[in-house]
């Protein structure tokens, strides 16, 4: 493809994307296709001779769109939001145009240096303590990971390296593998599945601890577990606290957990994948009180801060545990300025990395902090509006305190099976899309405010769907 064709194709695609997003409400949120729908729609082999870009454009509606779940529709309320904004899309075009692989400073100095500064901007915006920021002049700093799952694993690997190093000082004759076998980490039964997975991938034990009646991990529970494990000859080394759990958007009690971790030399990682974006609004920072006691912190601008996937913002107070622990340094990756700026290849699992800080830069400049705060406040306001609608109907109950953009609810005095039927009915009607969760055997529905385009009128459509589906289920019009 020549540059002239690229100009035409690119402009056509920009128009297509703008039209898609502006009219997304008109599409059915969940596709109706069956598995295997796509193969018959395209040739069984790649074309020998090139197709025209116009042919490709035509196939988007014919082949792709019938199988797309429209995550950015205001009728999509499943999981948590994933971000989508025009400035981030444009930044990704530039990133793809530059197409550098910024694994070290010299591999593209702008890629590394913009990331360092953007992580400082973001950290200041959400009120992180100075120790996490590169601009403090201390050891701390931020890095963009692909996902919160990677951040949890990377933090665990750093914690594991620190623990092994410290134990070896006392027991120089112990082998790494013997120490690793004794290591034990902690999280709550409500944390994301990626935390358990980090334990499996990192080859260490990870205990899921019970929560209090409000689904929060408490300090005394953690302290008791650490003591039990110490008494059993194990070495507690890592804990993950969640700010904004996936099931119910609950916040672990950091003010209690932090001192327990610090007193016991346990690395504390905070997973604030979704809710961390809300700390851009000072009124929500009470939910992260105690953050100064953490060793690492992560949230996903790609969830709720208008930066398209993938962009997970992670800060470490002392990245050296990572940088030094996994430092393999072949000649072809070395450069003369080594040590004077981060070489981000040491802060992550893979080598290659895209120029992701561009999309943070574009979004922060083109929205401004003010409009990002407005976005968060508006979405939380919409969740409270939906909560009010649910509470206005005596058949329903809201099962968790609504703090962010998530409302957990169910049919009151009805069994889990009836609530499962309600969800099935809602999704079968096809206008909106929700997913469920279950805590302590209680099944409930989750309504997450996901689309940046959501308005009160959308919440009313969603509520009408829920109400009418409940009529159908309770009046036994459907199974
Ligand atoms: N942690 C929490 C609390 C989450 O809610 C999620 C996803 O929703 C994750 C981690 C995983 O995020 P990622 O897809 O960025 O790994």
C-alpha cells in the first residue's frame, strides 16, 4: 500500500469509527451469532493477489460487526468498563506510525522519557505519595504494564526476589528453591482471579483469606494467617489488597493491612485495577488511606480513565528488586547511557513494548484533569441514579453499598435460581447486557456503568429492561 492509499483508507476508517461510536446505541449489544459463524464468511486461504482496501472496508459490516459485542454501548453493563476515547485512538495511530520497540532508553528515548513523566503526572493526579514517583528523586517510579494481572505477577516476582535475598543473608547455605518452597503470600477470597494465577505462575503458595461481613480483608485476619504460617515454618512475603473488587467493588481495609505487612516484612501490592481512576477526585481518596504503606500500586487507565487498552499504570517504591532480580544483559541490548534512565525491559516480563505513554499524554492534555474528574463523578452519579430506581421497586434489593460505578442487586426474597432466570431473561431480550456474581452463596446481578456515552436516559432504559424481565420471570411467562 502506498502513502496516498493509506491517506484515503485511514480517513475512511476514521469516519467509520466515528460513525460507529456515535451510533452505537442503535446496535444490539450482544451478537446473535453461533460459534463458527465467521469461517464460512471469508475464503479458506489468504488471497494470492491483493484485495482493494475498499473490499476490506465492505467486509467490516458483513464479517466483523455481526460478531462484535459492543462494549462501548451505553447498554453494555458487564464486567467493568474498558476505556475508549478519541484522543487515545489518535495516539495509538501515532504509536503505530512510529512503531518503535522501547525496551531500553536508546531504543527510543522519547518512549522511555515520556513514560517516566506520564507516570509522574498520573501518580500526582491520583494523590500517590511522593515515594512512588520518579520526580521525587528517590528510588521510586512508575511503569506501564499491559494489564493489572501482569502488575500483580511482576510485584510478586519482586517480592519473591527480595524475600530470597533477605533469607539468604541469614541462611547462606539455603538454596533458592528451598526458600521459595517456604514462601507464602496472601490475598482475600474476593480478589481477582489474576492474583491466584500470579501465585501459580510465580511458583509460590498464595492463601485466599476470608473477608468481614462487608467483604473487606481486615488486618487482624491477615495478622493471624501470618502468625499461623510463621509458626508452621513458612515465610510470609507478599500480600495483595484490592481497592474495588471485581464482584462487588469493595475496598480492603488498607489502614489495617498496611501496618501488618510493614511489621512483618511482607511486600504489600495494591490492585486498584478499576477503582484507582476514581482517586483523581479527592473526595474518594479516603478509600485509599494507608497507601503509603504499600510497596507497589497498580490501576488501569484502560478501564475507567479514557485511555484505550492496554495501559495498566504500576508504581514501585523500590523497582530495584525487579530490575536487579531479572537482569540478563546481552551485548546487543546494552547501551552507553545505561543507568542514567530506566531501561523498562527490566521492569516487565516481555522484552518488546509499545509507545503507550502517548495515549496517556494525549488523553490528559485533551481532556484535562477537570474533565476526567467530571467523567468519573458523572458515572458514579449514574450508578446512584440506577440504585435509586432499583430501590424504588420493593421486589428488589441492592446488595452492596454503591461507592463507584457498580450497582449489585437482586430480586429480594427470591432464590438464586429465580435470580439466575432473571439474568437469563434480561440477556435474552438482547437490549442490555449484564453479568452476575456470587458472594457467600448469594447470587446477584451487577450493573456496571461502562460507556463514556452513558446518560440518565440510558439508565432508565436499563432499568425498564430489568423491571420488565422481572415481570416476565415472576409472572412465570418465561422459564
Ligand atoms: N484486578 C481487578 C480488581 C479487576 O477487576 C480486574 C479486571 O476486571 C483485574 C485485576 C484484571 O485486569 P487486567 O485485565 O488488566 O489484567
